[in-house]
């Protein structure tokens, strides 16, 4: 029986739970929850204002893992299509708009879970994680279940589970097994969360950057605004997790012009109050407050703008259009910035609650965006996935003592801290007294940072505070002027560095200074410009080798720091206080292909970057014996190509991979085939483009005799050119989106935007993609091609199908004319449906009585051996030109003859070229065939030996 009401889905869930032995009112609740959970769900109603208490459809609060209750929250919806909804512009992230959480089951369940996890008043013993379940159905035979583990209140902090039934709820044992097997975050899960975070923050950081730029706030000030305002939003908590002072919210900023009550002053005062608790060192606190003073210094930023800058419906809104969706009433510049950070940045970062490295990664990504190209502050921040990789290469554990002598925004210290915390949890239960004590110890005593730049010092300290402190040993100082006693007492075992790229010898003195002050056998890693290791810093490299060992050199992607400072970099790994043994080899690894493509706008996944960052650790540890699953990659990893063990000299000028890569110069048959093919392709291309033509060919716009005659006949018969609207001649359709990760290899051409290879990107077999043929395509840049054979295309392609039959010659003629508009379009102005609907093209027309006379004779003369077109081309369309004369029609015969004439001339030129070069009838002798076969076998044998 088909269900007609949502309550029938509820009935199915209720009976399902009962069938597993769970009792209503005891083991699970319906439209109800414990007093504790009800309190946590205040403000969780799915109404627009979200002011009431939200109550899920079902709740289970009986199961514990490691003595922690893990609640299970259910949300049910009628209709199989109401299971989940993903964000419009990011298919990897669920949508948390009011519409989505109220209409879709999993979105609603996640919404309740997130609110329950953010209950600030119960932070000491509040829920750490919640299982959210969405259930939908049309009838008892067609029910779908989707499950997610939610570990913080951020919209980023969840893992979708592949498990699709409720059997794990049967008893405590099945629940614990499910939780430990399914809910544990793998590296791939963390990477997916990182991608969600990057998408979220890349969009909002761009908007916030624009907002602050429009309000004349400089780049150095912008990052201080972000850090300071986020600190002011934090509540000051007692050791008993009691709120001493609640963090600021947008409602607290009233736009007062009274001295002491201005918005900027309120923010600064709350920062000051927060830092009194978090930073006991008064000198350090003063340094930070001096930097954050920027927020209150300019009184004009606390004034309410009077000019109207945006209209929302009929009501004028004086705030900047970027913030108008949040603030409806006139607000100061400081409040506008504060409100945007609060809504779109702070809630996501604070919501992750230090639980994952993603918190530092997302925040650092935002700081990096705000810093522009890094030149204003003289720094370039290391990408978070690289800082994480470097901490893993150094195998940092909870007992290590880690330092960074050019701290920046503390990215290396954050990654180190997270890895140390993970190591704690390997041996102790999460959130246990023993684990909490170990984590407090490592945060306060095992992380050392030195930063000379005052603004970056404030950012680094804030960054660590926001992650549950770890800031107590971050100092503002010139590294080279610090006292040795600092390092003696700290006794570092690990050092991580990305030194200022403008420093002497590219910053290499920082690693020498640090290695000299480390414990013996300690490990260090520095990411630095290649030139430091190829002879541009020999005084330092030679000195390092007399005291320390270079263990490995990893060549990083050429575009790693794009769109920041464009430098080529390597990572050098050292062992401290063991002079280099030149009779022992060094590991050289090529990691230029890390699976990412970097543009000025974004970081794009192109070939399994998460897996590649796992495999680089295997390659570092296991070398040529590394066990890799190359089946997951589009471009597999050839260990012989990317890994070399070789000796270095005492010159200090041969530290880079390219200086040690072994190149086999023995030629193979494939090498020769490639060489010959490329040369012939170049020669033929030149012939067809009228360069080095054997016959002289067409020069510029000069017409050949054939075309001269055709043109003359056309004009003598009254021919002229008139404009026609494309949509009069063609039906049109837009292709469908197909992201790279969803493409299945096959033999159907897939067209995407691009001017090369007729627009063909690759070949696929996805059944859901519509197949076209005999059509003109136009991409977003107005590149136009003709495709006669079957093809499919993505959503940047418009497909034009003739309303009445046209052959390939007509299509090619028209496509050429369409492409004439290409200079008008680019990324700023793209060719879309609206462009097509306004697009006129010039076509040849003839008086009706002359139509059959022009072109037919040429067709017969040029293509005697070809099958003549059987259609009446001039009858194709009843299209009218802008200046319509009913006795004129489009001259399709002329169009066909014109293209055929050009094609025939090109073929004649190619035939002449082949004849002159002797390639038209060349055949291999039997001995030549035998010799070629022998060489091919030898080449194959050599290839196998190299592998």
C-alpha cells in the first residue's frame, strides 16, 4: 500500500525498533527526548527564526562507547526523494538552509545533532558525538535509510556512513562494533572534511575580503580583524566550565557613538578580557593587544553609513550588499565585518571545537587568502595538507618537543599538536582524565614558536588559543638573537620550518640554527626554494653537512604556492648532530604530481590527492619496496621514475631530485615512432595551414580559381549576405554537468570548454549522459565545432540541432561564422543561452529562382566520385533575415560547394606533399619488417628490465 502521510513512515520506524527488542518509552522515545537533550536542543526548531526547541521524530540515548553516551537522532520524511539535499555549488557538502533542514530527512537530523553539540552551558559533560539518521519511504517495500556520524556542531563536521539499515541498534555490542568500525575517521574522511571546509571558506573568505577591501581595510589589518574578532566571540570559561563572560554576538554591537561604547571599543575590550585569562604573561598580552588596537583605532569605522548601497525587495538597506542578508538595520562598518565573520567563519571554526586538524587547516586557508600574495607581510603560508605531511614524515609522537623558528600563523605547530593528540588517543581513552592531562601537558610545554613579525605573532598566538591554547611558548623575537638557554630548557626533538623567502640564502640559516640546538638524533624538515640546495647557499649547506645528516630531499609541485609567491620548492629532511656520511645514500623523491591542480581561483582535485599524500609517506619509508595501489590513479606512480637513492658530495650544491634522477638514453621503438609521428604531424599541419605548401596554396584571403568562379556565379545570380537569428535555424539544448570524479572511461567523446581537439576532453561511457550527433556545439568561450558522430557534453556546451535537415558541409559553414564572435567572450563574459538567443549570423542568400543554379555545377566538377547530396538544401528553413524579402532564401547549395571546394584543394596539396616526399606508396621490405620486429622485441625487454 502506498503511503500518503508522514506518520506512516514514523509507524514503520517504530515497529522496526520494536522488532529488534527495543521498548518505546524505555529504550527509545518518540517526539520526545531526555531533559538533558531537550535543553541542548533549545533553538533547534526548523522554523525560519529557529527560536523554539526542536524535537526529533525518534531518539535513542541508551548506548555508550568508552563511557560516553552517543545519542541517536531520527528524522523521517514521506517520499523516497526527500532523503538528503546537497549544496547547490558543492556536491560533497550537505545543504543546511532552512528549506533543506525542514524538507529533507538527513539534513534535518544533522541539524538537530549540530545544535545539541553546541550547547555551551554544558561544555564539561556535553555530548561529544551524535548519530543522525534520515529515513524516507513511499511504502513498506520502498524505504531508504541514511546515517551520518556528527562529531561537532560545524556544518563541516560529519561523516556519511555507507551502512543503510538499523540492525546496529539491536544491542550495546552491535552498536559499539558499528561505532568503532564505521564512525572512525579515516584519512580519506578527514580529507573530505577538508574539501568541504575549503569550499565553504574559499567562498566566504572571498566575500569577506571584498567587503573589507571596499571599506578600505588593508590586508595586514584584515587578518588582525579576523583573529581579534573571533577571540572576542569566545566565552571566557572557568576551570569548572562555567561561563564567566559570554562571548560577543552581533546583537551586542549597537552602533553607539559614545566614547567607550563604540562597536570597535566593545570588541577590543572583550579581546582584552579574554586574553587576561588565556595569556597570563602581561608583556606578551600587551604585544597582542597593540596589534588588535587596529580594530578600535579608526572611529569612522564605528559610524553608521548614511548612503544607501543595496536594495532588498522594496526596503532599502544601507549596509554593504554582501552583509545585507544578515543585517537589516543600519550598522557600522565594524559591525558589518563582525556579523559576517560571526555567521560564516566563527561558527564553523568554533564548531569544530579543536576536534580535528581541519580547524587549523580551514582557518589557515582563510588567513592565507586575506594575506593576498604574502608580500605585504613578507611571508608565504605553507598549505595545511603539506604541514600535515611533514609532521607525518618526521613521525611526531606525543612525547616529542616540536619547534618552529619562523612560526607565521602557527600552521606547523597546529599540525604537530593534532598529530600528538592523535598519538595520545592511541594509548588512552578519548576525553579520559589521563588523556586530558597528557594533552594539556603537550599543549603548554611541548610546542615552541618564534615569530619576529608583530602581526603574525598575534595571529599565531590567537590561532593556538582558538584550538584550546598551546600558545604559552610562542614568543615574539628575532630567532638569531634568542638565548641558548631557551632551547636547553625546551630540549627540542623535532623542528619544522618554512622560513621567509626573502632571507639570506633563501632562509636556510634558520634550519642550521635550529638543528644546532636540537637533541642528538632529532629530526628536522624545511620546505624551501630549490636554489638553496643547488649551489646558491653553499656556505650554509656545507656547514650543515659538517654537523648534521641530510636524510632525504622531496621535490614539491612547481605551482605549490600559487596563487601566492611562485617559487619552486623542495623539502629537506635532516637528522641532528650526526655529521653527514658521504658513503651513505640520500633519498630523493619526486612529488611534483600530488594530485592537485592549482589556479588563481581554486585548488582542484584531479588525481586522488588524498591517496597520493598517503603514498608519499610509504615511498619515504619503504623506497622502491613501497606497496602502492596504482589502480586508483589516472596517472600511476612509477617508483623507478619518482624515487632515487644516491650519494651527495661535500660541495653542498647537489641536494635536489633532478640532479640525481637517472635517465636511460637507450632508444626504444616507441621513441622513434613518436619522433616520426610528431614530425609528420607538423609537416602535414603546415601544409593544411598553407605554410611551406607544395603548391603555394591559398594566401591569406586570396581566392583560388575554383572559389573565384563560385563567388562570381553567386553574385551574378543576385547573391548577397543577410543576418539571421541562430535560433530560427536551430533547436538548442545545454549539456549536463559531469564532474571529473563521476566520469566512467569509455568510447563516447565528452566535450568540455576549450579550443583544442574539437573540444573533446576525454572518452566516457556514462549512461545518464545524453548522446548527440549531427550538431554544432558552442562552448562558454564561443568556440564552435561540428560533430557528426555521436558525442556527449557537459553543461558549458550548447548543442545546436538543425530544425530541418542540414548536412555536414552546411553545419561547418555556419559553425565557422558563429566562431567569428569568439573575441567577445571569456571568463568575464561567457557565451550562454542568453547569448545564443540574441546571436545573429550573416549567411548567403539568393533569389528563389536562382537557388538551384549556383553551386550544383561546382559540386559535380569537384566531387565526381562522391555521392551527391539528395536533399533540396534551399528548402531547409523558412527563416527570415532582419531585412526580409520573401523572394530570397538561404543559399545552401552555395555553402556546400564552398566547403567542398576548400576541402578538395587541401587534399590535393596533401597528396602533392606525399608524392614529393615519396611517402604515398612506400612499403617495407620483408627484411625491414623482420628488423623492425626484432628491435621492437628488444625495446620491450629493456622496458621490462627498467621496471
